[in-house]
C-alpha cells in the first residue's frame, strides 16, 4: 500500500504540458500520479543522505579534504528526472556542501534519470559510459564535470573503506 505525505493532497496541480495531475512532494520534487511511488521519494532522500555523508567526509577525512583543497570553488546543479528532483553541490577550496533545489550560479549542470544517477552512485553504472550512451548530460565546464564525477568516486571509495556511509 502506498502512502502520501500530508502536503500532497494540498499541492496537486494539473500539468498543462503533459495533461497529468502532479503532486509537489516538497524536498522530493514534483511527481506525476502516473509515476507516484513513495519509493521515489525515499530514493531522493537516500541520494541526499549520500551527499550529506560526503559533506561530513570533507570535514573529517584528510585525504578527501586535501583533494578538495587543490580545486577551485565550483557549483554543480544536478537535475534528476522520473521523478523531477534537483539539488546542488559546491566543491573546492577544502569544501563540499550540498543543498536542496536550484542554485543560480552553477558552472556545471548534470541531468539524468533518477535510476541512472542511483546506479552511478551505487557503483552499478560507470558515469563515463552513461555519458557516452547519452543517459548522463553535462553542460558547462566539461573538464570540471569530469573532475566532479571523479571526486564523487573517490568520496564513495573512502566512505566504503572507512564505513562512513551505509547506503545500499
């Protein structure tokens, strides 16, 4: 049995482009009733937990912090589809910060489906292969986009080695 957050019943709208009813799920994005599954919200929350873990890692792990120290401050906007969900990351100058929603000064924009991004983060898919298959789109500074994906891979490896994250 599926459950809905209390807000959902109060924030339903008709999308004129898709001609479908949608519900604004707050932090989890806008979900059409056709794709309405609570697991989508849980997956988005899990993605944010992974990135919150990377944020903690930047403060607690010397190897990761030293890697970040070498990089200029860069803002990344991540936009996931099915369901729609956006968040941003700031990295460089010893920092790794994450936040919900959109950021106006993003130098890199990454777009893909929730499924593709989840597989990349869990190590079940390789970002470069998904990029060349056109399942992962990167706009902006491609060099730093690749660097960002490498940084995520490093953070995942350190997290698994140190037992910082328990997401699977």
